[in-house]
C-alpha cells in the first residue's frame, strides 16, 4: 500500500500537479527507502514513462551531479550533518534523486514549449491543460478556483482534496455562519470536475456545466440547480429530499445515483437512473424511474417518456470517451464540440458513413480526427479554430 501511494505521488510529481503537502510526504517516504528499494522503484517508474528518458543525456547529468557532490566535501558541523541526511544512500543514490529533479525541470520546459507551440499553431485545437473552475457569487463577483490562491478558497468555504485515485474534488465546507447564499460552480469547457456538497453529495460536472447551490440547505429539502450535464451521487437523508432543478424539469430523490443531460437539440432533458429511485416532474406530469431507465422530458409539451437506457453510452463521458450510435458526421461534430473550442464547422463532403462505438477523448483534436479518418471516408482539416470536413 505504501509503494502504491509513493508511485501515485511520484506520478503527480513528474506531471507537476503535486501539492506542497504531498511533496513533503513524497520526500519523507523516499528518505525511508534503502538504496536498492529506491533504485528498483525508480526503474519501474521509468518503464511506465519511457518517452521521458529520451529527453535526457543520463551520463552527462550524472557527471554534473557527481561534481556538485564533490564541491561540498569540505563542509563540517551541523550543516554537513543536515546535508548528509539527504544523501545517506551514497553518491549514486543521491545522483538518482537529483536526476529525478532534473527530469522534472526538463519535462516542464518541454511541456511549456509544446503548450506555447499549440497556443500559436493555427492547425490545432487542444483541451486546456488545467482548466480552473469559476465560482460565481449572488452579488455578481466571480473567482477562479485553484490551489495557487488559498485565500480565495478560504474566503468562499472551499477546499481542494485529492481522492486515492488522483481525482481532484472541490469540497464545499459548511461554516454554519450567516445567512444562506446561492453560489454557482462552473466547469470550464474542456474539463470535467467533481464538486462535493456540504451534505456529502458528489456531483461530477461535464464540460461547460454549472451547478448552483446554497451555502446552507434549509430544514426540509436540499435543492440545487443544474445547467448542462452532470452525474449525481446523492447522500441518503430521508428527512431532507434532494431536488435538482434543470430548465423546466425537477428531479426528486432521497439517496441515489443518476445522470442528467440535455439532448443535442436542447429540447429534451434526459434523466437516467443508475441506482435507487427518483421522481421526474414537469408541469403536471410525473414519472417514477427504476434503475436502468431513462426519462425524456419534452421542454415544450412537458410530456415525459420513459424507456430503457444504454448506460454505457450515457456515462461514456465520465470515463473520458465519446460514444456514437449510428451518428452522422454532423452529430459526431456536435458531440465533439461540447469539449473542444471549435469556432466553426464546414462540411464540404456528403457521405452515408455512420459512426458507432466509443473513441477515447484526446488532448489534441487532430489526434481524435485521425482516429475518425481510419474508420470512415472523411478527411478533416483544422485552421484558425475552424474545422473543415472533406
């Protein structure tokens, strides 16, 4: 278990997504390893990220480190004792440690250069590196939420925690003070973020979705509003039903798991129940769902149609996939456009090709298009944020 945690910390260290507390934890754990244990761990980590090894001249770096170690051989007293603590494995192990830091520096530099090139490249559209959510207050003020601004987190009763699987969770704290206020948490386009409400309910927001919630729930209900798509894992509380309002539809639950989204035409609300029981209401109409069923609410007529759901298709977005079911090219691009910042789409070629299956979401839109080109007769071109289909 300890090795699994250390591998997790090292992975986030190399990605430059490690927090200060995690960095201290990582260094403390490394300090407890014997030389052989550390070497074995580093080699295994190296096998998982072989592309990084190509960025460095290992011999050159090790020679530089050996020279630096030699420069401090004359130090004495408490200062030398302090430094010896960090090189207790000897010259080779110390070289490996600093080599890791050299790797991180070069990877950061390479990533910055790549990001810079993507930003100015007219032939690429990419997802944001670390899309920071936006918090909007009832008075109109809004803040960008990130670990780099702890004062903003404290001011707005928020914490950023990481689950054991590495998922970042934005946790809302209940300070129990003052009058309840409404706040809106917005997931930026190209990102999927998880919010944990004060009652323990977790809401995973799809790209561009927003959740409006009170800083304190009242004594009788827990009511939130949703714009966009989200997956809810509601904490059970029989005395306080959980209610989600979205457009002209209301979903009432006690404790359950379900997905809410608009269809592509934006004329229907799709409520898919994974576990438990929910009541879907629109106007004077109401339907009770059982697991595996989906309610399609027509926003114009308020009619609710219940049918069996394709759970894999509904939840594909949570696992980082686009899922297509006999979709034409226009529908495919509409789904893709929910994530990538595409300014305009122009289809110059007509085809009867239909797309069915799942495709992994990629950092670069061009990589995703290459996958589509392999399974169809279409060709794609990106220019200045616009997509041309040929």
